[in-house]
C-alpha cells in the first residue's frame, strides 16, 4: 500500500509541476491567481486526479479484501505469489 500512496503522491507532484509551468507561461507567481485554473494543461492534469485517486482507493480496497496491505501481518498476496514462482525479487 505504500507503493500505491507513493503513486498518488507522484501524481500530485506531477500536477504541481504542470501548475508551475502554467504560471510561468502566464507570467504569474501568485498561487491563488485563478487564471492558472483556466490553463488547459493544468486543467487536464487536475482532471486526471479524480480517476487516479479512485484507482488507488480501489486497489487499496482490493488488497485489503484479499488479505494484503499493511494489516496483513507482512504476508501480502504479491509476496505469496513471488514465493510460489521463486522470484528472486522481494
């Protein structure tokens, strides 16, 4: 689940980079300037956030339902599969 949360954080950092590019393009530096919200690139970056958040939440729910994740005592389904196939990667 830590990797899923890292993915959500990565999206946020990417979207923030897009915001900064929009600010540079518009020549503004005020974080509260609403003109940046009208930038199509930043708008698309924000729009992606909804599905990303839902996908992460669904994956976390699926892991929990399968007995995985942080509450699984360290034995997540992916670890069991890797052990079964003899994967050298933890």
